[in-house]
C-alpha cells in the first residue's frame, strides 16, 4: 500500500513542469503542428506570436553557385512569408522527421525536414529545408532561433 502511494506521488511529481525544465516532445510536436497550421492558414499574427521578438533566422541557401548565408530578423522573416502568400497559389507544406532534444533552462532543440511547393506567377517552385528550431517556455512555447539549410527546386 505504501509502495503504491509513493509511486503515485512520484508520478504526480513528474507531471509538474518546472520553470527550468525542457518542454516535452509531445508539447513541442503540437507546437510545430500549430506553426505549420498558421503557415497554411496565412495567419501572420499567430506566426509572429510563436517567434520571439529577437529570434534570429539564419539561412544557408544552397544553389548552383554554392552556399550563401544570410540572417533575417523576425520582422524580415515574416515579411518574406507574407510576400510569398501574396503571390503564391497551390501551396503545400510537408513536415517529416521531427526530433526533439531537451535542453536546459526550459529550452529544447527541434530538428525537422520540411518541403514547400507552390505556384508563383504561373511557375511551379519549391524548396526543401533542414530546420533547427530552438524553442523555450513552459506552457507558452516560442521559437528563439531558426537555422535553415535550404535548397530550392
């Protein structure tokens, strides 16, 4: 009886989120689902709320000329997305291989492969991203940095 009681206390204690504990994989997975739902729904306001104001977006663009690196602010990143929405049709987003590594201080590192395709001004285009997202926050996750290795196709 005492053993069951102690086990129940341990299980209850394990479910309590501490301010410095990393978000669990299920919470992060749901967050990523909401992020891509916001992209599909063209919800810039929700995307903005999901990305920390000072979050850098580092892009390594792989093309025929090699690799180019550039960094965008959250505002510049969102501007690129909303501009694309303005001109694109037939958008598709596919996300695969989502992996979550817990970090310290309420942080986690998420890696995933994403493919986007769309029609812009009558031509089909797309890109493949190998993303690394750093997320933090207990009940209110936010992206604190994005690194993308992007290939256009």
